[in-house]
C-alpha cells in the first residue's frame, strides 16, 4: 500500500474547527448539549478515518458527520432534509470565524450557569479541550468535571441561545480561565489568551482588547514568577531579564489601540485600567524605577468604577493601598489598609499587604506577624510557602 500523503490538518487546526461547526449547529436551532454530543462523535470518527482518508473540506466533513448523527437520533426524514440543506455552506471568512467564537462564548457564559460551569463549558465547546484536560487544569477529578459539563449542557436545554447576552459576562469567564491557569497551569492561561484573541476579532469593544492586553502584559512575566526551587517570586524581586519583551510590546500595542477607540464620554473599563497598571510595571527597568504616581492615578480610576464600598474588588483597593504607600509613604499606605478592614475583611492578601508596608516602614516585627497571619490564611500552596518564608526572613538579622 502506498503511503498516504500528509494530512491537510493537525490538532490545532482540528480544534479551530470545533467552535465554527458547533456554532452552525446551534444557530440552526439544535440544543447545545445535543449538538455538542453529535460533534464529539463526528470528531472521534474523524480521528479514526482522516489519517488514511483526509477530507478535502474538513469543516464540511465535520458538519455533515454531526448532522447525520442528529438526523439518526431523531429518525426524521424531514429533519434530515432540512439539516442536509444547511450543511452546504461556503467556507467562512475570518470575520465569520470570529463571529462563531463570540456566539459560542455567549452561549457558554449563559447567566443561568454558575461561574465554574461557564468556565468548563467554554473550555470544552470553544477551546476544544477534552474533559480530562479541563479536569487536570482545574485540579478536580475527571468524573467531577464530566458531571459539571453534563449539568451545564442540561441547564441550557430548551433555552433560547442568542447573542443578546452581556459581553461583560463573557469577559469575566475568560478572565476566570486565565487566572485559573495563571495560578499554576500555564496551558490554561495560554488557552484564555487564544480565546481572547478570537473575541477581539468579533468585537471592537475596547474592554475586550483591554482584557487581551492585560493577559499579555501579565503573562509576559510568567518565567520570572518562580525561582529555581519552584518558590514564588514577587514582582519587586523578579529577574526582569526573563520577562518576554516581545509579548510586552504586543500588549502595549493592543492597549494603546483600545484606549484610542475608547469614547471620551465613557469611563474606561476595569480591564483597560488594569492593563494600564500592568504596562507601567512592565515598562520599569527596575522595581525602583516604577512610576508609582501614575499607577496610583490609574488605581484611583479603577476604584472609582465601583461607588459602593461593599462591591469593591479587594485586589484593586489593596493595590491602591500599596501605591499610596509608595507615593505618600508606607504609614499612609497602612492607614489605607486600616480603612479597608471593614470593607474587605482580614483576608490573607490584606495581611500580606500590611506585611509589605510594615517591611517598607522598617517595623520588622509587625511585618513578620502580618506575613505569618497571611500565610496561615492562604489556601494556595506556593503563596502560603512564600508568605511563611517572608515572615522568617524579615526577622533574620541583616547580613553585614
């Protein structure tokens, strides 16, 4: 038997087809879970047959395969005829591909689903990840994740799936995916960036570009976050030569373009502001050269987005307290944290922020106590170990 020629597809190309085909099926009125199950069966068949018999039109092949399974399940000649007619569609343009991604993101971010289910369904339907890959990335058993995805699809059964949803929910889901990966699994963070890129193809909303810029500017520092022993390294102590300058440059370009599109009469969105803060950190050659007055001004804008103190983002208000500590002195920063005690509670990051400010103030005993309490409350293992180590380090006598 002669060797088969090289297949006109690879794993990434196959994954890219998933949201396009699934979106076409859902737009035709199929239930999300039924369409997704049919597509998964078609994908299994594709992986079995394509190596020896690669199709000339992979998307058409998958669409037809999934449609046939839907037709078989219904045993309806009329349904079969309608669906076969709709599979003969021209290949989509780049804009249509982005439109498919946006449509599916809205479906997966349906407001009736809890955040964990929104994340799981997005990774499965839009990201093309397997249930096992999603479970590994989220640190849960595969059976648990399978149940979560099944419940999410059942919850969407019979509900109208259109594009009238809230873009803010989609952005929050993508940010949750990124922060989950950012805390440990790099692959998941990379997947969030890929999805954010696809989203920016489908909408000119500056906040969507702001989220992509924020991810890029934060992800550029990934290689410097851990030392050779796997221990957490805070931003002020990172080896900045290990930062990805090409990714930083891309993030800055995306941010600047988004800011230029922002209407003057609209407040800048949360992700745009956070991206501006990240850009200022990335722009500093050393920690000492950080432009803290500008960072404080951006944090003022970020905190002003929520007039109700109860709904303030703890990371935003604590970040502002650190900026106040650098601009007006650590004592002023500590006064800010005292003011926040009743607003956000004594969380581990509240204590960690106070430890940092006490350390800058020169009160080593207070810094050690704050770091130790933060370590006791922390649930993330690398973060907890870092805080415990800081508590011990600040009490050690200085090396002379």
